[in-house]
């Protein structure tokens, strides 16, 4: 089937917690997003700017009724991570923010025909926190609704120069038999120890098979805007003074280069910790100084420092250059920091979600 023909025969998709729309962008060649929603007005503006307004609904998921939604083969939910993140309050999957996943399931319960395939995306804490109890609660809920499920842990660093591990729970309606080529007899590369521990003893668990992507060819230096303005004066001097002497020496030995880092408190003093593997740290929302990622650039023997630019954050998430971003820096950083890395979602759609959705159509 040609790419044009494939786009003309795409199964339908519903996207919950759609944010700035990178999942919709990633799925565009494989699924037709018939309905999407988010509660954040600023992210909604980004979504509509890139995907149009016709199928986007702004508002709380608590006000969504399953009977009002169009039929679809796939339902995707990147539900809030604050209560599952190890950097957050770890209140768990029943807390007020991450607990919105139960609203997603309530909406599915109200649909005349539940989608054949479900995808729930979240941080690694979904499987690693509390000895996997949060994932098991979700697994049992899916099982009770007539689904078989399994989880994969995919790090965006395989596709992009950003360390961003995320869990993707894939569930298939139990009345649809998955083909052998999409299932494995046991753990594969996307099933590290936290996934295996969370899966231990579960019924209706599936070890989903996913091909590994080709080796990444870009590093951070390939994506940054080398001519973007850097800090000046006392602010720049202060940031550079936070770099450990050993890291400064390493920078000076590398010639023109870039090293990302976060400000941390170590032994009672603030430091700017750098990494030298050509990979950015995980983008997060700009909720405080510790979550803002800095770049230290060495150009012609001189050190400079600055924050990531808005376009750099978009590139690190796999957004194309034409992807429209909010006007303010914080809004753009938040739009990307809360998103799903597009190449990861596209790889999953191509090699697992679309083949599963096609089973429903057969």
C-alpha cells in the first residue's frame, strides 16, 4: 500500500490529554485523529495552530461523555504524571492529577463500542514506584474491561539526543487475538527490570514485540542554535563559576562544543552539573530553577551559558521546524516539556499500534 493510500485508509484515533499535539503529529501517517482534548488553554492554542480546531475540544476530561465521541480503533491517553514522577510528590495513581486516568477509563466505559487498542503513556514511575503497584492497579482495571495489556519502556535517546524514558501501556481487546509476530515469549529490549517486576504474576500480560530503531545519528550539537544570544555580564559569570574545575578542564580540551546541565545543590552549595555524552537531560516543565536546563557552549576558546531556546526544545522532541510554538519562552518550554517525543510515538504506531488496529478491521 502506498503512503498516500495508507493515509486515505487510516483507522480512527481519540487522543486524551493531547497537550500541544505532538502525538497527533506523530500519528498522522497511521491514524486519523477524530477527536482530541486538553484542559490547558495555552496548549490548546498550540494544538489548534498545528492541527486545526475542528476536532479539538478544550475542557476537563470530567465533562467528557463517551456516548458523545466518534467510534475509533485507538484511544491514546498521556495522562498527567505529577503524582507518579520520582521528581514529584509520588502520591500515586489514585491522586488528583495522575488519577485522571480513571476518568479516561470511565469515558471508555460509556462508549457504545470500546476501541480495539488502548495506549496509556506516562513516566517510568508508573512501573518503578511502589514496587509496581501503580501499574498493576491500571492493569487490573484494563483486564476487568476486557483487555489484555503489556507495557514497554522506551527512551527517546534512541531516536533523539535527549534522555527521556517513558512507559507505554498497550492494551488490546481480549476478543481480538494478537498475531505471533507482535508478541514475544518473554522480555525483549523494551522490557527492562522495572517492567519485568511490575509484570510479575499478572494475568493477561503480553510481552509486546517491537523492532529496535536504527542507531541515532544526531547529537545535541547538531540541534542547537549556535548563534542564539547567550547570557552577559554578572549572570553569565555567576553561572560559569558554578562549573566544577574538572568539568571546565574537560570543556577546554574539547574545542568548540556544547554541554547541557542543571543547577543542583551538592554538599550545601549550588553547582552546575554538566554531561558530555552529546545528549540533553530530560525536558521538564519550567516550574522552578532546578528544572531549567542550561547549555554551556565553548566557542573559539571562550565559555558561554544560556538556557535552551524554544526551538531547541521542539527539536529535542522531534517537532519539525514548521511546528508552531507559543510566543512566550515559558509557554513554549512547557508545551514541549509536557509532550511525548514524536519519533517514539511514530515508531510505536508504525510497528505495533497500526498492525493491531488493522486486526480490528479484518
